[in-house]
C-alpha cells in the first residue's frame, strides 16, 4: 500500500510541475480569458401585410442581465440578419424602422416585433419577426390669415373614454418646418387627438401670441376632435392655431401636515387633460407661491420640497402637499396646499369554508385604487397586511377609493360591505378624521374560463393574436373601474388559454388578429359582437369555449 501511495504522490508532483511550467509560458490574458462566445442569432424581417422582406431594419440583440451586451445590425436586401459571437444567455431581439410600428408602442403585438431567445454555447437560433406599416398623420398649421406657422410642437394624445383622461402618446411628436408642415409616421391604428403647442416665449417671441390648439381648431383639449386612423392609413390634417387667450395666476400657501408653512421647494401645476404643458413656481420663504400663465382647465397642484422626501411604499402617510384647482379665466387666489389626511381601514376577509384551510394569507395584498384619474395623491399599491386570522388594517388617502384584493389565489372579491352597504362596484368616499372599521371583504372562488382558439379550415393560429372578453351589458362598458369585467390578452401562437380574473356575469368572447387603443370603445365592441361568442359565468364555474380567430374590424 505504501509503495502504491508513493507512486501516486510522485505522479502528482510531475503533473504539478508540468502545470507550473505551462502557466509560466502562458500569457495572463489567455489564462483569464472568458469562454469563447460562439452562439449566433440569425433571422429575417418581413412585412406583416404581405410577407415581403424589409431591408435596412435596425435589429437589436440585448442580453437579459449581466454582462451588459447589446449588438445592433441592419438587415440586407432580403431582410436577413445575423448576430454572431454571442455568449450563452437569454436575449431579447427587437426590430425597428422608420415608418413601421415600433416595438415600444403599447399596441404592438410584442411577439411580432420582439422575441426572447435562450442560447447555449455554440447554439444557433433562427428568429423571424414581422413589422407592420404604420399609419401617418401629416399636415400644416396656419394662423387665421392662412399664414404658415413654423417651430410649433405637434403632439399626439390618446383618451380613455370611461374616465375622460387624456395622455400624451410618447414617441410620436414633431416640429413644424418653415412652411408650417409636419409629419408623424409609424403610428398603430387607433383613435388619436392632435394638439399643437407653441414653444416658450423666450425661445420664439413671435409665437407667444398663439394658444395651445387641438384639431380641429379648439383651444380646449376636452373639445378636441378625434382622428380615427386605419392600418397604414395616411391622413392629411390642416388646422388654424388660435390666438393667445387671457391667462390667469394661481396663488396660495403651502403647509405641511402640522399646518406649518413649507418654506422652500417648488410647486408643480399639472393639467388633468395632459395639455397644456406643466408649469411650476418657487415656494417663497413664507410658504406662498404664484403660478402665472395658466389657461382655463382643471389642474392638480403638487409641492416638492428642496430636500428629498421619504415616501413609504407599503403604507400611506400624508407627506405631499397638494390641491385641486379649476381655472375659468379669472385669477385663483388663497389656495391652501396641504397633505391629504390618512384614513385607517380595518376589517376581515370572509372566505368560503372549503378555502379557509389552504388560504395563504401572507401572499394576500389589500389596498385601494383611486376613482379619479389622475388622483390628487397616489395610494400605495395593495400590501401584505392580512393576518393569519384574516383580519387586516391599512392606511389610505382620504379620497374616493375602491377597495381591491390581490394575490388570493383562486379567490376574488364578491362583496365589500361597510355597514349595510355593498361597495363592490362603487368607491368608498373616505373622509379626513374618520377611520373605517369592521369592513367585511367577502371572497368567492372565481370562475375559470378556458378558451380554445382555432382558425378557418381547422388547425391552430400560427401568429400572435388578441383574446377579448367583455360584458354583454353595455352600461358596464363605460365604468371607470373595470377590474374583473374585461379581459384583453395579447397571446402568442397556440391553442388553449385560461382566465381566472373575471367575476360572475354574462360576457362575450372573441379572438381577433389585432386591436388598437379603441378596444374599450362602445363602437368597437359593438362591431365585435357579431363574431363574438356569448356565454355566462357563475361563481366557481369552469367554462370551456371554442373560438374562431377572426379579422379585426
């Protein structure tokens, strides 16, 4: 045994000596070199409308997580591309070209313009993506005498019809040239509002005589005329900028939660309708402020102190001083900006007996959702505040709010009882200084909808599509809070999908090749009904439907 052990030791010494000799003669860079990056992504970009190859598309390959790797290439005349020398890992591939719908557009089908790829060492992945030609809005902006107006910023807005809230559609804006002309391209189909805004008077003094004007020639964003764009449609839009109108000042005092003046920082004035642009003014040492140049409209005032604020993420505390103001043309004075008081809400979850034993309360989150958009202050997202005995307590701003429960597995809200009243479909008007106790949130087992999607002639969809579920009751189409009433899913190619977020009720279900930002408009839902399948969901019911993929109207 000792002779064998000695042989092994001798052999080990020889190997160690050889390894030391090899390292001395091998450069340090080679010793520390990373594994060879030998994976590749190849593919082709074609047009969604006619499958023609698209040249000169910017294809980006980005690794998910460290190390930071991003490569960009362009497609050749046949729409093909290759990205080589990639290390193993997970990647996102996206494609974009001017005039086509961008992958950053919320309405683009993500699996058509982006793709996630997992690569091993030496592996080759074939990625084929579709780009859709975007719609175009082009036009000219003139004054009342028909003269061209240059250097005007042109923006697209969208509107949620249920809440009436406008939002700036980012990524699609332009500046008029010396002929007053502009062109916005690469737009998904949908409903838009077009507004023109003059730059600050200091940059272009001649433009200070014009007011923010929306198509078709109104200075009130709420009265703007909608522009409905079809797929790849080009619209010519011409309108007249309105002359500047009398502006007002908004002034007042900023106080903290203890009614003491806030002595530094700034006040932001933000329109509830996205335009006109935000204004701001400094807070004086005595806590006063004055915001000038305010147009007619509804606004939210928010005070931002000079030093950073610690805003909790799981509970609400009155930190930000705010106020809501309506400007009708005259100056608004003596506004008091103060934090919205906190209200403590407590109660108990009531669950079905068969679910009580298996319910994992530590995963359940409960909180509030604002009725108004945008709210004066944002409530924290629903938090894990449910105890093992299913009691809960949380704080919320003293504003009209809906109570919402998340993370309860197969359970959803059936009723939200405060006293003798059920607030399942209406907001609770929380008032300062009035905590709300003994709230009963009654849970039920949610229905389950399973949808099997087919295409004409049999078979399964080979391209991504949308599945839309909406109520049969038209009155529910315009409810601001539609949680549990609608389902709109962007789905990859496949056959069967399950939904457990719907409340009991009567619905329509339809699978379409694409939708746009009008998917909750009454006109669009009406156009879907002839091809939709009506059905009813009951509490805890498991429903199975077979849907035929149809072309979106």
